[in-house]
């Protein structure tokens, strides 16, 4: 019969929203600023370029002026390093768009964090390392796929990893609630998302290993009974 999809993977790919469409919908529903998690550095940069194709600006004139001012201050403070920085990243910042991943210099990431915390960036495309330890809450977090490549090949996301990324949604004192959007990918669909959401958080396993040097430093600062209770 006509009209059906012979390849389910091809059908899945046809149902994935392009980055500009995703951002238009988030903007229409007042769900920006957003952090969009993509589990590859190249994927983050490619998505930022796709976002730049939006015909409707993400930032207004006043915001553009403030971004330009902060970027100008950054360039003056780091003039000796400008040759090693990616000029295109500065251009994207003025559109309210940034990447954030380990392939960027710490200075570049710090500038993106500063602008995002000032509510001047509307979307940051980031790897999951942003979810841990960096103060960058957003109104919405978007998880673009429910699996990632690890030491044993491609594996489903751990429930704790999803919780950590979801925890970036909602800015204290600004948003009544945070939004978490799980996207369809070529490999996962709604039932996979439902199974992941129903899983309990993974147990926390400590990697703490007390060496001789640490034990001696601890003993110098604490009574013996307290040291014994800490390592018991």
C-alpha cells in the first residue's frame, strides 16, 4: 500500500524537529531561555549554526547592545588571547546563541556562562558536563536523545544523568516551574522516554579512596576518634 514507511528509522528521522523549528516553538510558548543537551561537541556547534538561521531574532535591540558591551569588555581584558579564540562564537553570542563544551577554551565558556546568567543568551547547546556543578539554570532544558556513547558503546541514559540535566530547568525566584523536553530521536521514541522516566534514580557509589597522605593530613587536623568515624 502507498503512504507507509518501509524503514521505521526513516520515519523516526522525519519526525525529529529541526533546530530552528524547535526554537520557534519554545519562543512561541515563552519557554526560553533554554539549555539544549547534545552529547557531542560537533553536534553542539552544528546546532548553534542551525539556530543562527532563524529569521526571527531571539534577542532584542537592548539585549544586543548589552551583549556587545560585555563582549567588548571581554576582548579588551583578553586581547593577547584573541587570536586563539573562535571569531564565529562571538558572532553567535550577539544572536543570543552559544555552545558550551570541553572543546572550547575556559575563557569562552566563562563568557557564555556570564551572558546566560545575565539572561542575555536565549539558547545554549551543551554537552552533559554543563549539568554538573555550573550555576546556569534555565527556564527549559531539552534532552535531544535518550542514549549516549560510553565506554561500552552506545547505552541508554542513566536515570541519574537525566535527573541532573532536568534539574537545570527552573530559575529560582524567576520561574514558577521549569520545563523539561525529551525529544524524539532516530533511535528512541515515546515508550523509551516513559521507561526512562519510570526508572528510580541510580544508587550513588562513592569513589572516595583514602591514601596515606590524606590520612596523615586528616589526623593532624582532627581528633583520632573523629578520624575513625569518618573512615569507618
